[in-house]
């Protein structure tokens, strides 16, 4: 949409930065930015960047960026971090793995994407993209497939065999029908066989079991980030047994018999899980035993076509240091108690290592305030300061909005008002006209705002902002209208005497 990006071309700092980013190993610092405005700036930079990585300092901030960035770019995804200390639970959702593999799929297929993540996610080792490519199961109607071999491949790829497919990462075999719920897709596939020939491939609805789309071919991606064939599995387990024996003897020499027994029992249970239950779930902390060569997610981005944006580098550094310190301390303590092996203690990449790996591509540090050079581990070569301001909230005062808009028009500003509803966006135009403010609604992506124009548009961001230097302002609906939630009146339950606000608060036993 040109109305939101064209004004930035008038900003000298924006033009200079764009030119500087043509260098393959550029590292720039941009200060004076606001949270919501940063995403507008990032999405407009480097039109040739096919891939962007936005690295931030917390999961909460990543969610905010994820929600806000939808307005600027539809090709985006999130790459969540795993808690490597506590992730080894027996039962957990595969949603995190699902999001991570979805991200990898977009990269491997060469589709443009903006990835939102935290620095903690960059610190975790990842199997090389070549391994993932080798373990993609491609099915074509015109190519024969052996049902037994397909089932073995799916198990190696981390899929769980069930009688009936109920969720992502599962498959079932019933006669000549094979159902597979690809971890990266929203709907499962049904493959109908006649001997070794594929009769049909369809996607279907998990609830109704009705077919949705007929397909000629499909690619099924792994359901696990640890992909192991029998040979690699046994080689890795041999290394684990070897390390276990060394640590076991060391603990016994220090008279730590309980810890030694715990470690040996843990390894025995792992072996049972792998060779008797055929499960590769929760092996992330053992990745060093199965793979000699690992990468970080940032290294999966093609060189020359991507750029890394660091949101608030000082806070990112503090976050990374806290993650690393907590991990090292926890692993040391767990090793003393016989819970982990040596290679598990060296699981996390250090901050310096991650930043060094970033040096192979372009980087932009984007923040509100400049960070002292002596403390900045990212070492930017050049700096620019952008003058951006936040829009004051109107708190449901339409008169205040009208007053400000008239000032904007008088000063030659271009104003973009965003609303999460097309109907409300059009109504805002009518209300402004009733108050003698000229405005219009448009969905034309090629429409360029002229000085003194006010346009409403369908879209949503968390907060508005303005660039005084180029006289351009973006006002969010949330800046104009403040939602008031009415407090529900609590009533007494005649059964227990407790105050409850609604029926959903009742629990079994309240009667």
C-alpha cells in the first residue's frame, strides 16, 4: 500500500539507510523509534529483502509484534523459543514444534517471509536444512509407493501412529487408506491405495471427515526437529551410554551413589523409549549426541536476500545474558544431581557465538535510545536518528480528534486513520465531514496521499505515530476510542454462599 510507504521516501535518513543496506555485511543502528512505528519502518526498508527476521527481547513483545505486523505484511510467521531447561517434560503440546517447522518449511520452499522471534530462539541448536530436505515425504498420484515403507518413513519423521488421526503429527493405516496429518498443515490428507498405486490424494475435514480438495501431489514435512534413522539412532545411543558410564563412575568415586543411580536409570529409560516404544519425542537436549554439525535458525535464511532487525538491542542483550546465565547455572546444578550428561550442558550457543553468526548478513538495530558503543555487542558501523512521535490518545473525545485533524490539514500533514472494520472506517469519514473535516475512505493500494489529505483505511495496529519531519501521521482506532468493559455484578450462589459472576464459574461440587 503506497499511502503508508511512499512518505518515507522523503525522509533523508530512510534513503541513506536503504542505500547503505545494499552492502552485504551492513550493520546499522536506527534510534528515535517507537514500538508501533518500528514495524512501519522495518516493513518499508529494503524492498529487495525477500526474508526478514525481527529479533526481540521477550515472548510477550514477540506476540505484540506478531499482532501489529499483520497490517504491514501478510507473509509472516513466528519462530518460538523452547525452554531448554524444562522442555523435557513427558507430556507437552506439539504446537511449538509445529510453529517452528512451519517457519522452516517457508524458508526451504523459498517463499518470502518475515519471521518474528526472540534471541533465545537463536541460541538453540537446529539440525541442518539438508537433513530436513532429505526427510520430506513426497507423494505423487503417478508414482507408486509401498505402504509399509511409507509407515516406516513417517515414524522416522516423528509421526505417531494411531487408529484414527485426531491431531497434527499423527497418521493411521486402515486397509488401503492412509491418513496423515502433516504438522505444518491445517487439514489432514487421505491417501487411497490400490496395491502400490495411489488412487487418490485428498485433504479432508478432521471433524466431519468430508473431503475438501483433490490433489495430484503433496509434500509431508517432518513432525519432529530430531530426525533419526536406525543407524543414527544407535550411534547416538552408543555415545550417550559411553558418557553415562564415565559420569556414573565419577559420581560413584565421589560417593554420590544416589546421583549415579539416577543417571543410569534415566539413560535406561531413554533407551527403552527409543528402541521399544519407537518414540523420538523430547530428544532436543540430546541433539549433540546425534548430530555433530548443527546450525541456528538464522543460518537457514538465504544469504544476500535477508536482513535481521534487532528490536531494542540493549534489552535483547540483557534478555540473552539472563537466558544464558540461567541455563548454565541450572545445568551445573542438574549435572551435580545426576540429571544431565556433559554434552547436554553445552547445548546452548553463547551470545558471542550467535552474534558472530549474524555477521554473515545485514543487520539493523532499531531502538528508542542509542546504546553506548562500549556495551553494544552488535557493533554497528553507522547510525541514524529518526524523529518519530506517538499520537496522544483521544479517550473517546471526537472533538479533540477533529481539532487535531484540522491542525494537521492546516500544516500540510498527510493523515492515515486505521480502523479494524470497513463499516467503522466509512462511518468515521461521515462523522468527520459532519464536523467540516474533509476525509475519504479508500482501499486502493496504489493511492498516494497528498499534503493536507485525510484517508481512512481498513487495518489495525496497536498504536498510532507520526513523522514530524515529513508531515505524515498514522492514527489507530485504539487511539480514538477507548473500550470500557462493564464490571459484571456478582451474585450469591444459594448453594455454597460463594460469590460467582456467571454460570461458567460453577465447579463440580458447588451443588
